[in-house]
């Protein structure tokens, strides 16, 4: 188990996982400012799956996703294979449903 507590941005998190060779579950609380002035803090649940992961490991990690989403009461979950894609812009687009 590896913790990424204390990282201040989604880009810091991407940097932390850029050399990962195994799948990771990522929970990130993101401050989201709305056009009407409200601020919310949605929890993003990201399943990071590097491209060269064996099929058996992919199945093991994927099988647990529904239970984890329910346990952490996450409304949205996303998949990611390239840590370079993990940016604030990517996360905000995903949270907005784009």
C-alpha cells in the first residue's frame, strides 16, 4: 500500500504514479468552483491501469471497482492508462461529464 497523502495538486499525483508498473486506485478530492459561485469538493475515483499490465492483474483490479465505488460513496469513476493525461483540465472535464 502506497499513500499519496499531502500532494497538493492532481499534477503532483500524476508525477507520483508516472513510473508505476502496477495498477493503482486513486481517490482525489478536487475543489470545483461553479459559475454560480458555489464550491464543491467531489471525490474522483480513478483506476490507473498501465498499458502493459497482464490480463489477470487487470481483471483482479477491475473486479473490485464496484465494491470500492460503493464503499467510498463515489458518484463518478474514471479509467486512466497514461499518467500524463492526469491533469486538472482532464479531471474537470471528466467530473463535468465531458
